[in-house]
C-alpha cells in the first residue's frame, strides 16, 4: 500500500518535469499531511521549486495544482496557501487504499529490520510481592516488546530477578526471629506475600532498635549502622557470599516461596519471559569484570579494599563497584549481566524498562561499560518511566503501604463484574463465560489506564476511573469492538467491495485513520511509547462510534453500499484487535 505522501511526491515530480522540463527526485519533494486548520489530505511545499519555475512560490504551487487536477484523476481538488499546495485526494483513491488494507492479513506489521533487541523488565526483588508499581513496569515492558516486534525487530523478553542482597537477608532474618517456622501452607497465603510480611516486620524491628539506641544517647546516623538487626543482616549477606550451608538453605526455601507467588501473578497478568536471569548467578560475572577493570586501570582500589570508578571527568562522581568486604553492589551484577547478554545472544541493542529514580544508575552503567572497552555500550537504552502514585500519595514497600498486584487485579475483576451485570445483557451467558469476560474487561481496564499515559510521565492511578465504559478507557474500546461484532453477526453473509461505491466524508476519515496505523507503529517504536498505540486505538474507536450514530449500516438499502460499510467496520475491528493486542489487551465479541 502506497502512502498519500509518496504517491503525491511521484506525481508532483512528473508535474515539474512536464511544466519546466526539469528532472527532480521525488524523494526530495517535501510532502506531509495537511494541518488540521486547512482543507486537504497532503501538502506539497513549493518554496524550493520556485528557482525551477522562476516564479513566486504561490504561483508555482498553483501551476503544479492545475497540472495535477487536469492530469491525475486521483486528485479531486487543490488550494494554495502562499507556497503550500494543499491537495484533496478523490474518494476513489481512498477506496483503493481501503481495499489494500482490507486484503492484507498482516496490515500494520512492518518489515523485519532493526536487528535483535532484548527488553529487560519486571526484575523484581524477592523480598516482597509484586505491587502497582511493578504492574506499570510489567505492562510497559510487555507492550514495548510487542511494539518493537510489530516494528520489525526480533525481540527477546528478559527479566533479572534480584534474588540476593541485603533486602532478602532482611526478610530471612525476620522470618528466623519473628515468624516461628511459618510457611505459606500453614499461613494460608501466597509465598511472596509471606516473605513481604517478613520484610515489613524487619523494618518495624529496625526502627524500634534505632529509637532505643537514640534514646540511649547515640546519634541517629550511628544508630542506623549499629542497630543489632541490620548488623545481623549484613553478617548474613557475607555468609551467603561465603556459601554458608544454613544461610543458603534458608535463602533457597524462601526464594522458592516467592517464585511460586510471582509465577501466579505473572500468569494472571498475561506476562511471560524468554530469558530469566538471577542476580545470584550473574554477580560473579560482574566481579570478574571488576578485576579486569582493576588490571586495566579503569577502576581503583581503596585501602579498605573497596573498588571504585572515577567518573568526575565525565561530570559525575566516584562510583562504588565492590564493597570493602568483597560483596557486590547493584552495578556489579548489571555489568556482568550486560556483557553476558550481548555476548550470548548477539544483541544489537538492549532496552531496560526501569523507573526514573534509576536514571543515574544507567548513565553510570553505560559509561563504565564504555570505559571497559565494550562498543555496544552505546546501544543500551534506559526506558525511564514515571512512578505510579495514588490519590493518597506514594507507596512504600517497607512500610507495607503498597497496592498489592493480586489484590488490585481482583478488585478490577469485581468492578467489571458489578458494572457488566448492571447492564443486564449477559444473563444468557454461562457463569464460566461471564467470569472470563469480567476478567478480560477488568484486566483490559487496568492495562489500558496505565499504558495510555506516556511512560515518561508520573501517573495517578484511580481504579474507578479506569473501569468506566465511556471516555478514553479500555472498556470503551472493548465495548466498541463488541458492538461491531454484534452488527456483523446480525448482518450474516455479505458480498465483496464494489469499486463503484463512493465513500462518504466520514468513511474517508475512517479509512485515513486505518491507513495511519503503520505510521503509528513507527512513531511508537521511535519513542519507545506504547501510549501512542493506546491513544490511536481510542481515536479509532471514538471515530467509529460517531460514524455508527450518524450512518445506516444494516438498514442501508443499496446492497453495494451496505457491503462496503460492513467491510469497513470489519476491517476496523481487526485493526483494533491488532493495536490492543500490542498492549496485551483482549477484545470481547460481546459485552
């Protein structure tokens, strides 16, 4: 399918040759979509052609416009605004564009290009269950992966599980001291929730011990370092790195609980990974790179044994890459993991989906990898997204004030169920099908509400707003699809597209929106923003609903027009499914 811009470029080049006997490359002509305040589909900029015509730009534009209207049947009319030639294409042109879209089963899928890219997302800590912040991360990572695949990339979805470090040692220590051997089975809770309770309990104990030390005359900063439980947690981390059997056994048991809980949440959210890495496996790779960096002079060792990278010449500061006791920090394992992935998977690029509080971390990661001599360091991209906030403010894991992912999905299910049953349209559906539909609507509402916001922006999440069947929401788009499916069911069989049908202005507007889908894919890929696709789907659904209320479809007496309109909305529903599929959202056939 040729775009209007490229088509007019070619015809305008023909006009220049015919009018002034001058060859110009069609690709050199400036043609773009006409701005909304002017009449036209595409606009040709004629200022550069004035030197060829030896006439004023507006005269040049008018001469080209006259040639096109006289010699190109697909050009319906033109108008000139200074040196800009606005061109309206004929209904027959748009009918041809629609026929090409309707007959292409892979419409919107761009050719394979751009190489192999790994997208890392989720990357949870094993000291707490997934919460609302993780949901935004997961939904962005999953939809960006689908978007890049639609944009022609070979995509590998990866996650790095942060299964070691001081955070998990805090939960382990709390379980030993405060939970009296409790297990997920004995407590009747998911394993990740139990370990999260341990983490919260540690924080309460830690704060109590700090308060006690301060009360005894110690300053607060010293109390934070000298509190007995934090010293025990650090000692436990050291024992873990030394391979202490008891610590390793406890670590494996509690992580096992967490992994089972994560898997259940991922399944319910519709998330999967091609590659799962564990920090406990990769941190040693980072240590090897630190040793090589010391030998090559990239890093320097302090008297206390800690290893640092001096980035002051790069406008940053000195960065710790290994503690004095030999234990690693986050940047250590990220160095090793990145080197391993580019080497093992022959990556062209890697995208890290991580919140904007880690902007500095990824700036440092790229710099250090570059200093270590890896040319692919510049092919690392940090998709830095804003945090999710609630009407009452920010969430805090250690204080237990987060919105749990499992609880939120259940709440969305109940909201969708209540609103759907209120309509009274699903009484004939079996209970099992009703439940599946309610989960589809609830999950669609949650995903769309989060993904429609540009990743870079901080967002405020309000569950009741997300489930609304009107406005820019997932259920509105789902209902639009269900309405189209209902019309098509009632219509039954229909004929093909008659080339003699003349699309109305509203129908041309729908065709133009459909034709824009591949460009929206490109735009979303360039910006690493699935919000582009979410808002495109909303615009398409909104335009259909206006068309539906103004146009006879099933009652149209002219069978050729009726069949065209049915084909139009059928194709629209297919594009909606593809666009929403990029977001990981299913569209039901009835609601």
